[in-house]
């Protein structure tokens, strides 16, 4: 499972980079870790309303998005380090994830998504020795 690279990560540092940098302020931070039976995704999204999250699987892509309700208050910020606005993040799943059993809960400003691994289909891990 991996995150699809942004233009900034690919090295396009023109006006698209500035747009991406601005959009990154609108983006929710994501941490992913692996347990014995699943991938666990933590989406940092404080101040959101859980009913406005959307999690979709299409083919091998998982999309996590949030759309604020109409009339959502937008204060005149003096200092702002995170957004409560809309975002969308897309991740590529591998064939070890059991998409039909993905679950999610929103608690204390964190959207916790569990992506179960199909038993017996875990990705083989081995160390490659650099010579």
C-alpha cells in the first residue's frame, strides 16, 4: 500500500508547487502502520463532522475525503496551521488488503481506518543485501 505522489514530491517546483503547497494546508496528515492482521491508517482531521467523511474503494484505489456542510463557518483567522475544510487523499492498495472488510471510526479528531489483510496472503518480506 502506498500514497500516490504529489507534483511537489516528483520535483515540479513551478507554480504548480505553490498551488500544491497551498493545498497541503487544506490536506489532512496521514500516518499508516502495519499490524499482524491489518494496515492501520490514522487521518489527523480535527474539528470535522464524522458524517461528512467519505471513504471509497474503486479498483485498487482507496480515497478518503471530507466535504464540510453548506454554511460551514469560516472565521477570519489571525494564525492558522490546519484547515477544517475539504480534503481528498488517494492511496493505492495491494492485493493483500481485503477491501470488503475495511472499517473506520472518527474519534478525538482522528479518523481511524482499518484495512484488514487477507489471511495467508501477507506480502513476503525479505532483506536485500547491498553489495
